[in-house]
C-alpha cells in the first residue's frame, strides 16, 4: 500500500505474481493498459501490452524491454513479442519462457481498477496505466501517464486502437 507524506508518495515493494516472475524475476513486469474517455464520456480500454525486463535490468526500460501484446478480451499474451529494437521473439530472451498460452493473472480485475481510477480524472482523455499483479493476487497500480503513454506499440501491433475519438 502507498504511504503519503509532505514530501512525496512512497510505494511498497511489489513481489510480483509467480507466473510473471517466471518470465524475468529481476525487474517487476509492467502491464500497460491504455484507457480513453470516449466521446460519450465513458471510459474504455483501448490497448494492453506486457513489458518485461531483460539482461541486467532491475526495472523495465525502453531500451532493453520486451513488449508483448495482450488480448483485450481474454488477457492472453500474443505468441510473439518484440525487443526494444523491434526484433521479433516468441520467448523471453534470457529465461527462454515462451509467451504463447500465458493468460495475464487478474486481467479483468486490473482493467476494472484502471477504468474506475480513470473516471476520477475525466479531464485526461487518454491514460497509460502501469500495473502489476502481486503474489497475493492484488492489482498494484505503479503509475499513470497522461503523456508519453505508449500508444505507438499497440498501434503498430494491434491497431488502429484509437478510432472514433476525434483525434
């Protein structure tokens, strides 16, 4: 749980779900969920992808990450992911764990959490949420991004994801 003080917000350590740790245990994986406020004022999920660390990472970084598209209806990972340099891979480059057949744990619950939170900030039309599920099955919100929210990857791999919004 978060603790607040006059000087910041401090988030406790996340011990990620065992299935996520099997991919790469040294950096907490990030499920990026992009929600939008549609033209009717309703919050919708428009894209989802998993970001995994590699190599010596202690956190997921743009340069070294592996990104895998996630099905919006089922939470199942795509059979194929991409390295930071857009090289196609079907398994984690360090651990060899394949992406095929993996269902993101508590996916529907994670989607509902971010949709509920997006309704609290209706002045932001598109938010990229970084979440992870911990070993106890709790959805942990790590951060939200109103800018640089990572829509390039889902647009390239699953798009168009943001039609009908008047952008």
